[in-house]
């Protein structure tokens, strides 16, 4: 169907730009939203019913709220939130267990989990020399990991009462989960935070630390994405010789996860219902 071809094109282009530059163009976000709503509008006019348009607008609203919740919790950039809102405009919203939008949400949860772990592992190995130095510090930072060995021994002893290998698998998974947060923290510290020249800043960049001049905070790291005025101020301080570098915080390019979840829901539908069946 035409709407899936258009959505697929938007997600492919968004994935490429996100992987290359860690940002999604505003025009692509707006084009995705306009295309989703526009196709629904044409469908409503053709069918002499505004149900398709209403579903599209509700999908835009629901997915937009989800996206902005992740944005305001500092998990996503604004581009990710806009792209997800556009996806919602294509899928629409309806109260049905087997609806495509619900399948996409479940599939995105599954895909995002594996996708994020893959990226963290890949970054850790790609920056091994820095990661191996940072990881013990991150483990020490999360002091509760010291109890992981006792939990492992307890689960292994408990698994002796089961004739299968499920207990061993559970013990290993729980043991690894104890170190997942320190692992992610170590990758973030050594791979996601870097110093660059102010000339390399772009709109929407996130600061890894607040910019201070003379002990005064000029731009706080709590700011969700740098605006044009922020970059202009930083460049002025740089030209005056009062600021040489800034610490930038990057993240995982997440639009490819939307693309993978989209392909999965078209292929298998809701994976939760698929496995339950």
C-alpha cells in the first residue's frame, strides 16, 4: 500500500541521516507528519468519511506524546520524537488488540532492547582501550554490583531442584543484568561524551557539561538541545578566546530502530501475539 511505501522511504532516509550525522533533518520530520495526515485526508475524502483522518490525528497525538515523554526524560533527541509522531500519523490509532499501531509499539520495545545492547557492545569493543579503563570505575560507582556473586550462587543452588537447564540460564542472565547498568554507564562515559571545538556545534546538540566562564554558568548542560542563540553565544566566547572547547554528549542513533520495528510489524505483526500463539 502507498502509505507503507511512503513511511518506509521516510524511515530509510531518516536512518541514513541519523547514522551519518546523529541528527534528523527538520524537513524530513515535517514531511513525514504531513504525508501521514495527508494520505489519511485523501482516504477520508475518497470514502466520504473522516474516520481515517481522525485515526491518523489520534495516532499523531498518541505517538507524539510518547516521543516527547522520552525527549523530556533526556532519552531521545527532538528529531526522534518528531519521527515517532510521524509514524503515528501513518499507523493511526484505534482501540483494538490486534491493531498495527499497538503491534508497532510492542515490536519497537523488543527491537529497541536488542538494538541498544548491540550498539553498546559495538561501541565498547570499538573503544576498548578507553572502555576497559572506565568499566571498573563504573562498577565501583554502582556499589550494589558487589552482591551479584551471592545472587548467582543462590540461583545456581536453587536451580539444582530443576532437572532442566533453565535455572543455569536464569542465573547467568541475572548475573549479567547486575552489570548491565555499569556497562552502559562506562560506554556513555568513554564513547558518548567528547570534547570538540565550538565550530563543530549544530542545532540540537546536547552538552556533556555546563559551559562556565569566570565561574558563571553561561549554558547549562540541563538544556535540552542547543538553540541558534546558544551556539551564537558560544561562538562569540570562542572568538574572544574565552572558550576553547565544549564537552558534547551524543547518543545512539535511534531512527534505525523505528525502521526495524516497522519492517517487523509488517512481516510478523505484533510479536507478542505471535509468540503467545
